[in-house]
C-alpha cells in the first residue's frame, strides 16, 4: 500500500461516554415505539355508528308523535286546562244558538271530565235534538242510577219512557212507566199522571180496557185538565158499550180543548149511536 494512501485514511474517534449512553437510550426508545405504537386519537365518528344513532333518534321521535296524535285531546286547544263548568257553559251557549251537534260534543266532554247525573241529563236532552234517541236513553238511564232524589229519578224514567214510545218500543216504555208508578205509590204529580196514561195506552193496544180505565181515571184525578186522558177514557167507555160515560168524558175534552176535532167528532158519533141529538156540532168551532 502506498504511503500516501495511509495518510489519507482517518481513524474513527471513539464517542464519549455521555454521548454513547444518550444514543443507546434513543435507540431503545425507537425500538419500543416500533414494537408498541401509541394509540391514535381521532375525532371522527364512524359512519355506521352515526347512521345507527340517527335511525334510533328518528324512531323514538315517530313514536312520540304517534302517542301525541292518539291522545283524546288537542294540546293546542288547552283541553288539559278545561273543567266541567267551562264545557257546560260553552255547551249551553251553543245549545241556545241551535248548534246542537257541537253542544252535544261539549256536554259529552263535560261528563268525561266529571260525571254527574245532571250532566247525563243535559247530554241526553241535547242528543234528542239531533235524533240520537238510543244514545239519549243510555244517558237517561245512567242519570237514573246516579240520582238519589226520587223526583229526579222519576223525571228521567218518564223521559226514557217517552223516547221508547217514540222509537216504537212500547213494551219497554210500559216497563219504564210502571217503574215510575212503583217508586212512590200514591204520589200525585204531572209525571205520575203521564205515566198512568202511557201505561193505559199500552193496555188499550192489547184491549185490556178495565185496567186501562183504572189508570186513566187516576191520571185525570191527578191532573183534571189532562184532555188527552179524558179522550182516551171516553173512547174506552164507548168501546165497552157505555155511551153515557163516554159522552160525559167527551164533554170534558171539549171543555179543556174546545176545538178538539177528535173529541167533537167522537162525541157526535156516540150521540148518534144512542139516538140523541148533539147540539155542539151545529156550532162553528
């Protein structure tokens, strides 16, 4: 080897003790980092998790909306703050204005808010105005169950009987009227007189004249001016072959209803049958 070549070669200087230790530590740290990399913290939400979360939120929102829609009141109309008195007050105004459908709806809400016997009667009376007799009967019956006062019970029962008569259920009407008569025997009120007359009408339909006459005489004794009962009583006596009694009752009809065509014509026929004259028919009504 040439001498110049040896001169150009540089010997590597040994590192100092401190530097060697530092380098060793750094190398060890790099090795550990390579073996166990530090966890990477990311602020990004996984796409699948985000979609699942949104779907869950939408589902519960839909459930909540459905529950609110199913409630029997409108939160925006402050129904939660309404009381029975407020419903009744508004219903009475609508009833006076002839808006019976709307009045019935409010009376029904009043009953649902606070059930009372009077509330059922108010609702029943309004339902009659909108031709809902069957529903009205149900509420009258509920009022009968709730009333403690006998007169109130009888009044509601009479209303039931009238409605049952109107819808052609005479058999049920008679039961209602008989219940009225059985509640307080001997009581003399216009409702009791009407109950006697209604029972008599049913008995006359089945030609049970004697029992019908008993009820009609009781009705006219309670209310002497009850011309309809006098007319039924007169017709019963006529059909039973008792023209004198019939004529006496026809005269009662004419007394209380001078222009009653049925009473006048029936009286004339009865006079004709018994061969008597009837001067009342010659008068102009």
